[in-house]
């Protein structure tokens, strides 16, 4: 045996290993290839990117996107308010309140948003006039504008979904904690504020955040009743100049940018409520020891 062979360690007992997880490497390469082909298609396609940049800051698009944000905020506010009321009614011992809330949730979750928008917009076919007899009265066709039809259609429908989210969040709180809080002399309002509410907010923040993002995109359905949100505005523009892809890319940029911001804010809220819950659930003795 030579000196070099004596210096090198023996590899007889060392197992031979090949490429780890070959399926992952293959899948990763396939995804990169597909992504490269997609980028190439957009780069070489018949897209006037200068036109995209031109209309990205146009007054019509900015006005339409402002209406989109306004409708998102108002419809979600209406949906959360109705959802909270319906959730409390569903948890009530009153059978009438429970049945009314259950029927509301059943109907508005069981019909498409598109259909509900059309029903609200054509409400004048059922109720020709609205108002308070003797005080104020107006024709429904004058009152039910595209804005109000979109707000009611989106907000009332959202309330049915939000009600189930809030109800599930309240039911997720351990009943033992509520009984323990009452046993130490806490009132009902204090129990809701210090025990139920922090845990409920932590549970419902992710689904409510998803609902906000969904509402942002659902406002585009309001184009069917001629509400001037960003998609309706873009469609009116490309019907004139025939730049369909360019205008759709402009809308995509606005939607993606807004969803990114909303997702970041949602993560901050989740962290905030997580810290609040950990502080509220900390024993009193531990807090006093930490302060000392």
C-alpha cells in the first residue's frame, strides 16, 4: 500500500448519497421555466407599455379607483355592522331573533352577489316609491342610484358572511374563562371587554382581513349596474381606443398594490391582537412581579 493510500481515510463504510429530493429540484426548475416563458410572452406580446404608463395616472382611472376604495370601505363597514347584529341575534335565546338572523344569513349567502346587485338596482319594479307617508316620499328609481344599489348589494351580502365569522369567533372563547371571570366579580361588560373581545378579535382578524380583500375585488361586479369603479372606467376607455390588455394591466397594478398594502396591515393587526391577548391573559402576580 502506498503512502498516499495510507494517508487517505477509508470510504468503505460511508454510504453514497445522491441528489436529495430530486422531485423538488425538478418542480423548481419547471416553475422557473414557466415563469420565464410568461415573462417572455408579456415582453414580446403586442402590448404598448407606454400606453400603460400613460393611463396609470390618468384622472379617469384615479377617479374610478377612488370609487373602488370608497365602496370597499363603506360596504365593509355596513357588512361588519350588520354581521355583528346578526351574530348576536344568532347567539340570543330569543327564538324570533334567532330565526330572523338565520333567515337573513340563509338568503344572502345562498344567492349570488351579481343577482343581489340587480335586485337592488331594479327595486323600483317592486316598490315604485319609498319614504315615510306624510313626511317624505320619493320615486325609488330616483333614489336607487348605482351607488346605493352597489352599497346595499355588497354590504348586505357581506353582513351575512361576517355574521358567521363573528359568531364563530365568540364561540371559540372557552366558556370556563367566562365563568371564572364572573366568579371573581367581573360584570358582563367587563367580561366582554377583557376576556371575550381580545380573544374574538384575534380569531376573526385573519378571516375579516380576507373579506376586506375580497370586497375590494367584488366591487368590480358593480360594473353591471354602471357604478363607476375602476373596472367599469377601464372598460369604457378600451371600448373607445381598443387597448384592452393595456387597460386590464393598469387595473391589475392598482389591485395588486392595494392588496399588498392591505395584507401588510392585516399582519400588523394580527401581531397587535396577539400581544394584547398575551398581556390580558398574563396572571396578576406575574404582572406585579414584572413591575417590581
